């Protein structure tokens, strides 16, 4: 079993040499919305790679329409190409976070389940067309009630957030069991 963490600018400056002790990978936020790069993205990617960790990236979406999700995917792919991160270097893939943690979608007209699914599909397909593996990051509740996963291709990976001792999503490729894990560094 691999052990890892996810990080963003919200975690401040990370000492990757210390973090790497006991971990196998890091999923690093590349950005959010359209064209907003996480301010610590380059520091985190370079630090994790230098520490010998497997890496992946995630993108927090503010899309309300499928076309906007596709634009967000293009931003991710262009950023990865710009910094020389091929799909081979992203062993942990790209993850699309479509949830509404800050209430933005709710405030601006929450998309329907069908629209959310279409946005997931557009983002994933755009990344796949560019040669990257891409999956969905979501809580168990979102996977069961907000995203029509049965309409997505069978090869779509899922990173499931469900706090506790076990993961109830049968198709989980990765499981996030806590939102508050302390790692030295």
C-alpha cells in the first residue's frame, strides 16, 4: 500500500526532505478555476521530485458549464507542458476536484447532476487527449449523489475522500481517510 499526502499553497512552505520520510507520493494542487496557478505549485512539484516522491496533481474546479471545465483542463495541460511534466513523470496522475467546498457553485447556481457529470467528462477527456491519465477526486457523498459515475467511462479512476477506517466506494483507486494528517516538514 502506498502512502501519500495532498498539498496546496494553504499548507505554506513545505520541507520536502522531511516530508518524504515515510511517504511514497504527493498530490499537488496545480491550480483552481480558469488560469489560477497555485502560488506554491512549482516549489511543491520541484521539492517533491527532489525528495524522490511519486507525484500527481489536482485541480480545484470553479466551472459551472462543460466548456469552462474544458478550459480549466487546457490550463492544466498547458501548465504541465510548460514545466516539462509529461505523463510519465506524473505517476499519480491528474485529479479533477469538482466539489463545492467553498460554496461557490451554490452561490452561482449549483449545476445539476447531469451538468456536473458532463463537466467531469469534458475535463477528463481533454486531459486524456493530451496523453495524461485523469480521474475524479470527490467525497463519497458527491460520488453517490452529485456525479453520475455510471455515465462516465469505465476506465475513469476515483480518489475517494471518506474519513474513517474504511472506504465504501467499490471503485476507489485511491482513498483519503482523513482531512487532518500531520507530517513533519
